[in-house]
């Protein structure tokens, strides 16, 4: 079984927007994009990454949010077209990021336009989301919420934590192994307070009872990993970053008494001819008892 993780493509283009039409947080977000982000996150880099990702022939592409910049309907429509080009809703599992649910009205448009990728035919707007690949259960959480100016925190509503507990209990009873997708770093002290998951301690308490095999998140725009017991927590660099755009390939083999895993991290390089390519910069192998 092959999984690919990518995150934070920030693919939308805000050219042509008038600053006078924006208010509140969208105004500041547009200024940030205009001054900085449009130079750091490039469509050409993302295009090359998508070509490389498709060549990997993954069973499932795991996408942990921040497809867009300031949550406008025009951006959400752009991202819907991009998702269709990346793969079918059966091939791509998506959870939203804070830039997707950026302001009032963003969530309704995201849920409408990306519904199959988010909910896979389930109840629209309802999290957690469950997909099963054989004996592996993929569980998607939404930590995205509207926040005040200059804040990028996330939160899991209490109903999500209760439902997550139920799903993990059911997975354990069925001898399913679990993999968790979330945009924000899932545990306490993994991000500065302004970008943290505000109830990470509550999520930590749930996961201590039923540790997943893998956790994938985004939000930090850098390649990071953490071993937590038998679990591995991976953050991957922004998929359109001119400096370090990356994706991870996770190959998982069911060896009966254990899972055998191999992780390959591939990052962007520019050749002597100026062409971009994605090459392996890290490879790891490990096994986890069933």
C-alpha cells in the first residue's frame, strides 16, 4: 500500500483583486500575499510537484489543507479545478486548513465545492471522516476555524473528539490500524501559541488511549517529524514553496505480526539547466507490531 502526503499548496492567485473590496482579516491576508507569499509559493513549483506525485502511483494521496489564501469563493473554485486534476475523490483525501476556512462564509463554500474530497459521500460538514484501505483506517479531522486578525490557531470541536474516540475504539475492536490527518500540529508544544491547536491537550489524551500508526499534518511549512511511542508524526513542507517544496511517500506492508513501513521524502531541486525536479532527500524504514 502506498500513501503520499502533501500539504499547504497555497495555489490560488489573487491578481486582479481590489484591496478596497476586502475587509478585516481578508484585507491583511491579501497584503501578506502581495508582499510575501506570491514570491514564496509558486504555481510552477506546484505543477512540477503534481507531475511527480502522479508518477508515484499512490493508493491514496493525503492532503492536509491550505489550498488557498484568504477563503474567497473565487479561490475555492480555482482549488476545485486543481483537485480534479490531482486525482479523483476516491484517490485524494482532504482535510481543510486555516487559510481555507479563513473568514465568515468560507466554510460553506468549501464544503459545497470540495465536498467529495472532504466527505467522500458522507454527511457534508461532519467530522471526523473515515476511509478504509484494507486493514488501515484513515481518519480526517478538521482543526480549521475562523480566527481573529493575526491569529492562525486551530480547534477541534468537542463533538469531533467524542466521535474520534468512538472511531478509534471501533478500529481497535476490529483490529484496524489507524492513520490520522489534521492541518494543525496535533500535540501540545508543537507550534507557537499563535499557530497552535488550542485543545491539543484534549486530543493528546484521546490519542494516548488509542495511538495511531501515522499522523500527518501541515501548517508549519517545513519538513519535520517526531516519533511518539510507536507512532510517527510527519509535517511536510508547503507543496508550492520555491525553497523546499516536498512530498512524502509512505509504503506500508502487512507482514502479519507487524507493519513494515518505508518513508521517502522528496524535495525540489533546480538542475544546472534550470529545470525543477523532485529528488529523495531522506529515506527511513521501520516496523511496528500489530
